[in-house]
C-alpha cells in the first residue's frame, strides 16, 4: 500500500516528467527533486522503468477520479467537455510533447498500461458523454457512437505529435480548444448548436 508521502513523491515526479520529458530525467534528478537519497528512492522503486510505471498508475487513478467527479457537476454533455478541458488546461500548458514519444520508445510497459486506460476507461467516458448528449437532444441521434468515440480518442492523441504540432509553434491549450470545437460542431444537433454557440460566446 502506497503511503501519503510516497503519493507526494509520485506527484512531484510527475511534475518533473511533465516539465522536462521522461528520457532526460535521471534517477539522480528525481532523488534531488524529492530531497531524498538515491538509496531511499531505490527502497521505493526497483529502477526507472518501475518509477515510470508507478507514476502512470497514479496518474490513471487520479484521472479516473477527476473524470467521474467532473461529469457529475456538468449541466449537460457539452458543459461536461468544457469543464474537462478547463480542468486540464494548466496541466497541458506544462506538458512536454515528447512524453508520449518517450513512453512509446523507452517504457513500453507503461505505455501499454496507458493505452489500456485510454481504450478502456476513457473510451467509456467519451461514449457515455455521447449517449448523454443524445438523451439531452443536444447531440445528433443518427451517429455511430462507437465509431465517433474511437475517432475522438484517436484524434486527441495526434495533438501530442511533435511532427504535426511542434510545441514551439502551437500552444497546447489553444490546440485542444480548436480540436474540441471542431469535434463538437460535428456532433451537435440543431438545439445543441445553440447551446454550443452560447458556450463559445
């Protein structure tokens, strides 16, 4: 069972990875950032791979809690998407675009864990949002919910592709807002279009 202190270590390590990427950070850097010895760090994790996996696992748990709580306070399906976007804006501003690449190339187990989360839990969240919007008569009822949910998740990952959207050229929060607006215009009903325009005004 992870202690409260270890959870704090994971959050600070996550911030370190978000700011500088994963590959460039050494175990010495992590120990220094946490204010502990490498010996203490290695009593908690076996190696850097293990550390990255633990960071991803904690990130996934926190994302799950956030998704569930934010969905509960949203007035409607469109509002839910904007609340999630606003909650993630600061995190996205700080995030190095090469994190996805680093995970894919150097930490395959952690990447596969993240993929399971994306294709399982996040897919479910997106699908439920689509179904909610259809029930609320603000999304089109004639779409294939499964296909649209998978398209949304797949295209969202492209926003982190440095070859398409170099970080020095594209601010993540603007990029994500443009994509979300594009996505919503494709799925809203006539009534939903009025709700969306009011939200954007």
